[in-house]
């Protein structure tokens, strides 16, 4: 069709919280998509929409997939699997075809995407078919604004009509990210449910999926012994841990407690964590150093076992790795949010307003974590697994910058949103940490 594409949208009842902030949420979550008064979805092209927008996707890719286990249920558990993708241009450059292959739950899967650019409307239409269904899905329609594209359609899921959104983030064209979201409230909020991280490493295994399990370790040392412990740790214990698949990611101390040490240790999975803990703590390196290390410790049982909280933003959910924790001398801020039976409410508020306010305030390097609910298979090292807990870890150049940006964030939150956050968060505490340089 010519001009703007109009798609019929189902009308859903919305929660009072969402209804209070319709315009704010629309502008943040749905670029170039608006709802008309009669309930139709209007998709307009960006000013710089072009037939060359998908040229970055040509060629062969390895793909690391992160997919929510169940949709529209507030489920924060995700499956991870690898796949392959190959894309070539057609129709003299105004279209392309992608072949996608994977093995999912032991079964081969193949899908094909056909993307066509209409030079009259300056909108892309993305058609999809796969080996499970053998049908052609309704097209996803949209455009790129620079290196980021958003595409929309209407579909059905478990008998309900939903809006579907694709986001392509090609700001790093060598590692683009595709993500998918569903909405049941006319696009006022989106549940991100699938991320694909693309890589050109065709001659190697798919890159590690990053830090998917983390121990946030809080130690109390003997008075005046933090420096001794850190020197021993760095000299004798970091390299052997990395060699076995455990990844220490910096040592920090709060400004007000000279005998308090906080450090992070990451793993690719709960399975690799279990293997690491067995290999390391029953191995020769720890046997050699444990007497000296334990002699410096007063308490080391304050440990939170965490996993990344995904699905908060399109495309930008980067896989956390060891390098992410390098802050080059700045401060680290950890926030602990305890929600008494209301963590789902807090996560929704985080997605809709709290995190967008942080982004607008210039808080860029921040990640969110929730408790890992898998069994702690190494009870010799006890951990906290609090299903009411959400943790954020953020980095700033200085304490002054931190206070400035937090003040800007708070100014952007409406009174209604602040009240909703107060209701959802029962307890909130903050630790400002400085890197240790003994």
C-alpha cells in the first residue's frame, strides 16, 4: 500500500499505572509508531529510512540466542542456544533474504526472512516463515533511524491478540543485535522476550555467552588486613580461577569501612560454576593458600548468587563479560531493592519508567540482576537466593557525577511514579564502592 501503513490493533484494558503515563511511555517505547483515536496503528518512516539499511546484514553469521522461557507471564528465566544466519541481497538491492538454522531442544529448525523496501512509502516489510509452521507470517513494518530500526505488526499468542515489535541495533555493525517484544496494552509497555547477538566469527566457536551467573561476595577482614588479602588474592588466586572457568571481576571497598571487601565472581552457567567450585576448592592452588587466606578473614558467608535481569530494553542488553566491570578508577554503586512479594511490579516499573529516567539522566553503564534460583550444588559455600531481591550495579567517574546524575533521574520521575516505586520496593539500600589499589 502507498503512504503510511495502517494496521488494526486490538484494544486491551490497561493498568492504572500505565494509563497515567501514556504519552511518556509511547514516546520512549515505540519510535515512529502511534495509535489513532479509532484504535488503528500508524507506522511512519524515519526521515533517513533507506534501502541500504539492512546492507550490514549481508553474509554469514554465528548467532547467540537468549530467549524467555515463557511469554507474558513475568517469567525471568531464559534459554540460551546457538544458531547460524546467512543473508544475501535481492531485487537489485531493495530486498534481502535470510536463512536461519538452529537445533532447538534437540530438533532441527529452519526459518527464512524476506525483507523488502518500498521506495514510495520508505518502509520496510519483513516476512517470516519457518519449518515449524509452514505459513507466511503477517509482515513486520517499520524503518531504521540511523543504525537502529523498529518494526511492528499485529499477531496472536495463546488466543490473545498482541502487538509484536522487532528491534535491530546495528550501532556496532560487526556485532548487531536483534530483539523481539510483545505488547498486550496497545504498545504502552513491551515485554522483551528474545535477543540474538550476531558475530562474524565463522572459523571459531560461537563466543561465550558472557557472565550468566554471578556471586556478589561481601567479606569482612581482620582489622587492617584488607591490603594483605588483596595482594595475596591477586598474586596467587586470580589466574588459577580464570583458568578453571571462574572470573574474578575487581575488588572494591566502601568509603566508610576499611575492613570490608566486596568482589564479583562470574560464571558462564550454573553448571560451569559447580564444576569450577569443585575443581578449585579441592585443588592444589587453594590447598596451598587457604590457611593464609582464611587467616585474614572474619566472615565470607555474605554472598548473593545472581543472574542478569534481561528483557528491559531493545537491542541494548549487552552480554556482560569481565571487561564490563572495568571502570578505570571510578566508583562502583550497588543498589539493593527488596520487594516483599512485589518484585514483578518493580521490574515492570523499572522497564517502563525508572530505567528510562536513568538513561535520560546519562546513566549508561548499569546492569540489573536478580537471584539465581538454581540449586546451589556446592553447599560448602553458602549463598543468599532471595526471590524478592533486585540488584543494580553501576559505574561512575566520580562520586560527584553519581550524585548529579541521581538528582537528574529523580527530577524526571513523576510523583505518581515515585509513589508506585515506594509501594513496590519495601527496602532499598545503596553501597558506594571504591576500587582497591593496595
